[in-house]
């Protein structure tokens, strides 16, 4: 049904009758698989450390009044506290924490993140679960931020950060399963 709706929309908008073009019907499963593949590729591509430096947007570098900057700083502090408590996790967690530093800089924050006193669970598995929960919240917050942000460039930046944080959830989930 959705194929007929798209066909009708294209015909009405462009005047092209694409019903005359012979095509094999696309199943809903094939469509969803292709969308999932493209989405996964976009997520993986957006979370690399060798990517160009994001455009810095204007923000008050003295105080993290922006909720997204404050959230990134909290994530950085959480990663630092967990790597101090569990040095064996420093190897896989340090690159992710570095990406959060890049996110904070891209959002306009120019100072080092202060370390605060955080509650760290007694086991590394529980600490990873805490990181997964924090990353899921952060990705959700960035997605919601896209809906209310008036600046298109900032919406793009928040979407890229949300995608990056979603891939962090996957990385941490795999890490928690092998730990």
C-alpha cells in the first residue's frame, strides 16, 4: 500500500508516471533492512576519531549553561571516575571519553571537564551498566534537543552526537558481555 502512495505522490508532484516503469515489488522486510543498513552505516561513520573537527558553535565557554554541554561534562566525569576505579577498563573507555570531550568542544565548551565526586558501583560489570544507562539517556536527550533547537547547524550537530552516543551504547554492551 505504501508503494502505491509513494507512486501517486511522485506522479502528482512531478507529472512522471512511474507506474510505467517495470519494478519488482519491494517487501516491507527488504525496505526495513535497507533503511537499517543505511542507518547503521551513518552511525558508524559519525563516530570516528579521525573525522574532521566539528564546527564550534557560539556558547558561553565559562559556564556550561547549555544542558547538552553539561551532560557531556557529566559523561566525561563518569568515564574518568570509572577508569580510575577500574584501570583495566581504561583501554576501551578512554577513546569514548575522548569523543565526549570532542562533543563538548563542538558544542562550544573550551575548558577541561572538572572531576566531581560520583557514586561508582563495586564491580566493573555494574559500572559498565551505569555507563550504558548514561549513554542511552544522553542519546535520547540529544534527539529530543534536535526537536526544539531553532538553529539548523546545531540540530545537525546534536543529531551527530546522538548517533555517536548510540554507537557508544553498542560498544559498551559488547564490552560488558565479554567482561
